[in-house]
């Protein structure tokens, strides 16, 4: 009966309390009420960053009632009148709300936020505790025959809760005003005294890098939620707090104790045993939801599936059949986190390319003028560390740049503009594996900014990135290097330069051989980026990429990776020498097998594109093999009905070719030439 909030994601300051069912037996209700009371009492040992006195007063008053509830356990069910059951149900509901409030006050990561909401929290404590008194006042104590001592305890609680004052605490108000003062200094482009900021952090119990980082992560998730609700005032307020905590994380903590976060994740994953994985599947596609969204009906679907449903002019909810008032969808962030954790525990690939990534569109602007000034101070500080700091300080700077540049487009822009990229590139050749890893991760994030690519190229960054790709100490570093090459290859002139570096393709192929899916993924996207320059086709072919890509199709279990391999092979097959290499590898049957078994429309489209290219350059011999496979046609038709405009065009071309080949199979050589001409026109 007691909601276990630790087992599911509950938004801060929300109170999903559930009133006990009217048919609940009194004994069951009483047992649940006692357990709830004991849970509340256990919070007397927790640390509260604010509202300490209000929390302790509430716990003390409820603790006094424990002996009263325990004495009632000896009574038979007949002694519990409807009024008594009603009061116990009301107390159960109130206690749930108090427990949620205590959880929020003690929550690591939300301490600064809760401090700034101190007055609101104090009012909630006051209302809830007085609600307890009101419920107890109508409890018929005489009819239960409880001891005199217990009656006095209950009367004491009623008396004390009536007189108790639950206002904002003096110390909370003082520290809250200090935070406002610090933000005002930032607003006026003045760097606050570090001792004042440290005083605030000590008060709310943020005494380590990992706790500070939790504050940043929590505030970021709240900003994402409020931004989706278009609450500009709250977004600005939260952005200021997050900017302050980013500043604290970079400036005030010398030691990065990130191990605590991993432990928390492990504990959270352990609570997943009771979950039914079928609940994570989209009702439309029956596939796992990697980007779940919820309709106004409360039903949740994979974003791509429900969008496809809407595109076919359906205006009803697929599950309930209810007519929709609008087509608005809300990201189900809590479910997304749970699915991600479940996938992590069960070694299920969670595609990073899906829409589930945080929407960084909101971070183009700083959020407020205060945040803008804070990040400018931080960027300058980190640039100085990179230029003249010790090796340890440079590593720390690279680490913080990695985090900041990943979190916000505005942060990324400021870091690029401050001019720290050249010094960051020098760390790519560091002999310290952690420094190299942090530096290449930072370069990867910064390379996504439009103005960074030229800076990287002009400072011999391409060679340094390839150095990490080929000789990086950690596989993660090599993965980051491949990802960076992909972004650099978005500029046409750099595609040729990257491919001309001797170790580029050997490094990418070595990464392609690695067991990790991320290694294969990053290697393939980099290769695909290079293939956008036509001169690189020959280099990729001569490097021996085709056998590795074909082997991946035949041995890999990930549809996403096989689809990526199909996309690259389709690009290579666009030229006769590419088709020849693919056919020599004996890949044709594997390609058709994947087309027939692939569940994703994207994978089927790439397969069809590859088959069309093979038909174009391989001629009737290839077409004949495909035409004999009876299941290929139905798979191709699925692309015609469900695919993109480009995919439909390719599928229709392949269908025409196969049909004409079947009709003209026994015709003379002239008919064969006509067929070749039609293929060329279709292409």
C-alpha cells in the first residue's frame, strides 16, 4: 500500500499519494500506517540541506504517534468503526505526502533547488502537520479503550501541532539571500569571493565534486522539463542555479570523486528485477521504445511509430480508440531512463543515434545574462589552465571542457571563441592515457561547432586526431577520435585531407574489428563521411574495408550496425570496382537474408539501395540470383509502402528490374541490352 518512490522516477516536489481503498481491511491499513510511520521516523538520521528544523519537528510529532498505532494492533476488526477507518485512511494519505516531502528535502542533487524553495517547503510542512492534527481531533479515542498514557500522547501531538510554527528558517533565509547576492555579482560581471560560495555549499552539504555534479545533472533535467512546458521564468531561475553549480564544480573542488555516481546507478539497476520488459515495447511496433512519448490519453508510444500513425491520417489513440483532441506528444523522460537502465543491465544496445538524446536546441541561448557571464569566466579560467597549468591541471581542464561542451551549445560556442582548441590539441599526444581520453572527448564535442573545424585543421589537429585513432591508449579514446573525424568530414575539403593521412583508414579498420558496438559504429560513420568525397572510394576499397563490412553483416547481432554496414556498401557499390569487391566477398545471399529479416525500415532501405547498385553494375548474373529469392519481393514491397521517398524510388526500381528479368529471362541478347538500359535509367 505504500508507494515505493525509490523504485520509480518521481518529479521533485510532486506528491503522487494514493488514498487507501475503502475495501482495505482495517488490520492491513493499520499495518501499512505503522510501516509508513517507521519509514518517516527513519529520516531523523538523514541530512537535510534546508528546512532542517521543520523536517525534524514533523518527524518528532509523527514518531509520538507510533506507540498509539502499535497499541491499536491488539484490537479486533470489529472494534474499528467506519469513522476510525476513515481517519486512518486520511492519516495514511497525509503521511505519504510528508514522506515525499522528506525525501525531497534529503535528496542528493536537489539541495540548492530545495534551499531556494525554502518558503514553499515550509508552508507545505505546516499544512501537512496541521492536517494530521485535524484528523486526530475527530478520532474517537474513548471507543478504542487505549491506555491513558497513549491518550495523553495523542493529545500532546494535537496540542503541539496546533501551536507549532513552520515558517522559513532564519539560517535558510540567510544562505538563500547569500545565493541571490552571489548571482547578482555574476550579473554585474564581478567574480564572487570563493569563501562565500564555499559557505553556501557547506551549509547545504555539497562537499565533493560528485555531489556538485549531481546538483548540475538534477538542475539540467529540471530545465529540460520546464523548457518543454515553455515556462521561461522557471527556466531562467533554474539556469542561474545550474550556472552557479557548474562554476562551483570547476573552481572549488580539486579532487574528482566520480565513483559515487557509478554506485548509485548500480543500486538503481538492482531495483529492476520486478519490471516486465514487455511494458517497454511500443504497442504499435512491438519494439523497445528508445524515445517514448505520451499522448493526451496517457498512452505511451515510440515517437517514430506514433508519428507514422499520424501521417496516415489517424486521429485516434491506437490503444484506446479514443479520438484525440490534438496530436501533441510529451517525452516520457522517466520511462526513457528506466528503459536505458534496463538495457544497460541486460546488455541490450541502446542506440545513441536515436532521438532519446537530450534536446540541445534549448541550450543555444545561455538561459539568462547571469549564465552568460559565468560561462565566460569559466572558459577563461579553463583556457589559462590549458596554457600554463601543470599536467594534472591540464587534464582537469580537459575533463571539465568535455562536460561543459557536451551539456550546452552556448557553452560550446564560448569555449571555441575563447581560443583554447590549439592547446587542447596538444594534449592528444599526451603519454597520460586519462589526459588523452579527456582531451579527445573534449575535441569531439567542440568539433560539432561550425567555427571549430577550421581551427582544428589549421593547427594540425587532423594528424593529432588520427594519432589517437591509431595509437590511443584506451579504446574509448579511439572511439572518440573516429567520431571526431566524422564531424570533420562534414567539410568537403577535409574529407580528402583526412583520407590522405596514412594511418586514417588502417586506424578505422582496426576500430571496426573491435568487439564493442560503439567502436564499430564510430568507425563506420567516419568511413561513410570520407566516402562523400568520390576520390576516397578507391582508397577505402584498397584498404580492405569490404571483407570486414561483409563479415559484420554475417556475424553481428545488431540490426543498427548491420544497417550502417549496408549503407557504406551501397555507397561503394555505386562504382563498378565497388560492386566487384562486394560480389567477390560472396555477400549477396547475406544481403538478401538481412533484407528479409530486418525489422527496421531504415535497414531495409539501405539493403534495397545496395541491391539496386549491385544490379546496375553486376548485370543479369546478379539480377538472376536476386529474382530466384521468392521472399525478396515482399520485403521490397514493404519499403514501397513504408519507406521514405528516396527509399520508395529505389524499391520501385528494383521491382521493375526483377519483374522485367523474369519476363525476359529467355529472350535474346537484344532484350538483355534493353534491360541494362532500363537499369541505368532507373538508377
